[in-house]
């Protein structure tokens, strides 16, 4: 009897390791473990996510070198808008598990934040020491390099310089100093601006100074220190931000019909439903 009980406990423990409790469906690859209830994810969707997940894992590992060796759990949580009207946002929880939400009717709508959240999960052990400006910038920078689709938030199919440029030329670009120093206060309330501007900044730094400079910064024990910008990029954040704004405006000016494309971006993509903040990160509407 006791032997049977011990066997049962061992069996339960093994199942718990292999599967997340509370979910109906499971799938596993070499480095990832998926769980979901949402049948939209089943079939072709999960096959593509398994393949993309392994592709992202390999690419992120190659860029970061030093990554968490644990298998990554990815929970596909169903529609982002919950029955009670609240919204779920892609994130990595305190156990290092990735939660993805579907921002539309098909399995494609899970994929917008997949690469981004995997970067966080693969640096999970660093989270207590995170400089959030740098970590968010890094996750966005890497996902721009490994998933060029620009499909999901905050691009919705538009080029980085068009999206960042339209905030700048309309004088709606929340200051990077505010985004960096007041991450907790402004990051989510001003998400349309914070995510696109920070992405564009790190994208520019990589293109201008070499992706290796950003990746070298990422390998420091406390990644994202002010002095590292000087050390790896040759300047402080503020002058780099001025230089970046000028470069984005230059590149925006070269996009044919930039202003009318920007109007479509602002009025016909999900950006239209998101609040806009002033330059200091206070919500305007
Ligand atoms: Zn993030």
C-alpha cells in the first residue's frame, strides 16, 4: 500500500513537471513546453509556434550566449480581452513562464510578442537586477532582428521609422529620459509610445554602432548602467537620444506619403484605442 502511494506521488510529480496544471492541451519541443485551453491554438497554430519557438530560441541563444538553461513554458491564454472586460498582456511571470494572449481571431494573433517574451524568459535569472529600460529595449531589439514581420503591437505592419517618426514629428514623443527613469509609471499607460520609441532607439543604436555593442552591454552583470552607454556606444543616453531623433526624422522624411500612412496607422490600427501621453508621460486621452 505504502509502495503504491509512493509510486502515485512520484507519478504525480512527474506529470506536474511535464504539464502545467489547469490546461487541457500540451506540446513540447527540445527547449519549450506549451500549454493551452484555447482550441484556436490547436493544429496548425501550435505546429508553427513550436517551429518558431525553436527558431527564436536558437537565434536568441546565439545573440546572448549566456541564457537560462531551463525549458521555457509558454502558456497560450486565449483572447486578450477577458469575459469581464479586462485585458491580458503578454508577460513573463514570477516562475519564468511566458503568457501569450490572442489579440485577434486566429492563432497568428498570439505571435506578436512571442520572440520578445522569450528574450525575457531566457534572461529570467537576471530579473531581480533588471534595468527595465535596457531589458525592454533589448527584448525589442532582438525581436526586430529575429522576427522581421512587424506584424503585431506596436507596428501593425508599418516600418519602425514611420511609427517612431510620426510620434516625433507630431511632437508626441515622450522623452526617453522619462521612459528610462520612470519605467513603472509610464511604460504601460503610455505603451503605444514607450514600446515603439524605445524599440526604435535600440534599433538605431544597433544599426549605427553595431549590434555587438548592444549585445556586449547585455552581457554585463548589471546590464543597462548609464556608464555602459558611454563605454560601448561612445556617448551618454541624452546625446544618443538627440542623435537618434534626428536620424529618425531624416528617415521619416524619406518615406513616400509618410504623413498619410501615419494617419492610417493612428486611426485604423489598434493604436487608435490606446491612450496617448504628453512628453512627460501623463496620459492625455
Ligand atoms: Zn517586455
